[in-house]
């Protein structure tokens, strides 16, 4: 495993920021790390990057313990924090040379990461002259200088315009072919576009761990139906394979079924048998956003 976390607990005074959190991330996975503000994502990322220590539990990166072998962990992690710490007065190559000295790696790595992150056309400029998209590329290049096996990216696309966002997505996917990536973001489409799997945190606990492919193919469907008259929810719950029924206001209902079989004909027959008219009847896919809402509301 590239990342292993087992029963991690972190307290801030009387507040439990992380409550016995456990997960594993395999080599080569791109994993989205989601959760509302205060869910514990940043705390976990600080622990994984050894900037902070857990109060109890165990963790490792590439089999190196987060506490007793923290120096080895740092060698194997590239970290791009949410607020990318750059020096705007430095030139791109100058900044990367400075970081290469900190990492004690060969200056030969600089042209490699410049090419890898597509910085070539802007590498002669000062960082302060770059667009935010290219400044994010500089941060990624710095994180890649020591050729880490694991990348931890905290909100890497915040504030980017649509074109910059597409460029960074493409770059993350490209890097993810050879490295393990843990990507924290608030943007659901970001996770769906680049990730293989999603971890969802809420109130210091891991509340969901799903592969995106499984989520798309999960045997559940959501149907919205509007009748011409109010229906008691207890009657709708008697339909086959029903898991939940919600009244969305007026005569509009959202019905979830635990089956891949299209249940719209069943609802239509129910309306006919009860002398109701169906004003609208549509099937929705259960997506990441609905899972997030369900797990964190």
C-alpha cells in the first residue's frame, strides 16, 4: 500500500478532529478526499505529510511509519498545499533550483519537471508574472522535484478559470499514471473527472469509501414523479424495491429504488390503479453529489 491509516485520532482540546479514521490507498490510485469545512480533511493531510502528529493510531507511507520514520516519509511525498507558498520575485528556474537545494537533489531534475508540468513557455519569467494556472504548475513542479511516489494535493484547482482547470486536470491525470495521488477538493466534478475513488469525511469520521466506477454502476436509481394529487408516502413505500420516499414539495416526489430495473412503468401502473395522473416522470442517476449530500447532511 502507498498510504495506510489505521484508527487515527486527533484532538484539539476537547474537540475530536479525527475519530478513529482508517483507510488504505494502493499504488497508482488517484483518490478524491471530500468533506465539508471542519470535517477533518486538512488535519489528516497534515498528519500524512508529518507536519502534525496523531494522538493515537497508526499510519504509514510506502511502509514507512509517519512518526518513527518521518524523514523517510518526507522523501516519498510531494505536497502542494492549498495556499501555494511561492516567491513572486523569483524566476521559475531560480525557484526550482532553490527547492532542489532544499531537497538535496540534482539540478538535472529541473528541466525534467519543467517539461513534465508544461512550464516550458513560461520558465524564463518571474513567478509574479504568471497566471494562477501556471503558478499552480510551478507548485506541482516543486512537489515533483525529488520524484516522490506519493502526491498530496490540497485544493489544486481553486480559483482557476475553465481553461486553466482543464489543463491542471489533464496534468494530474498524466502524473497519476505513475504516482499515487490524494486530492482534496470541494469540487465534485473535479473528483469525477480525475479520480478512481473517493473518500468522504464528516465531523472527523470517514463516512464513505467508494470507487467511482462502482458508484456509477450501483444498483440504485432515483425517480422523480409528479402526480396531480397528493399521495400518502406510506403507499409509495409499498412499491417493490423502494428504499426511500421524499416529498419535494406539492405533489412532487423523489423515490429511490434498490434495483437496476427501470421502475418508471411500475410507478405509471401505480398511478393508473389509484386514478392519478403523472404530470412528470423522470429517472435520475445517483452521482457523487447525491452521495456527498446523503453522507454529510
